[in-house]
C-alpha cells in the first residue's frame, strides 16, 4: 500500500486527499498494514461518527487484526473493532 498523499487536508466534510496508487476499502487491507484514509463514504451522520473516531482524510489507521472483513484497528492511540459494512465505507491508500 504505497500511496502518496498530496495537498491540503481540510477539517470540513468536503475534505479530500489526492492520492496516487492503489485504493482499497479498509475491510480489504491486510493485517499489520498501516494505511492512510483517502475518503469516507456515506451520509453526513456516518461520516461525522467515523470522523469522531479518527477516520479523517489524511489520518493513519493500522489494521491490527481482521476476520472476514471485520477489522480491529488502531487509530490515534485507541484500538477498537469495526464491522465489514463500516470498513467498506472507509477508502484507504
């Protein structure tokens, strides 16, 4: 997962990260990899909830463990699990 992050990351809901290279949903990232959040898909409430957990464009996420798309992640010093449906909405590079 070598993605290059370029550009400014804004804190509003329209923030985007310009990337080159492969983009994968978080549910497909291999165990042990650290990736950068490129964007979060979904309605405003879901994007806000995920942003509060640390899933913001430009932020890093480490996949600690995964089983059938469900993932245990490390984000901003916290470790927690998220289901496959939610992990599919988080696009990484």
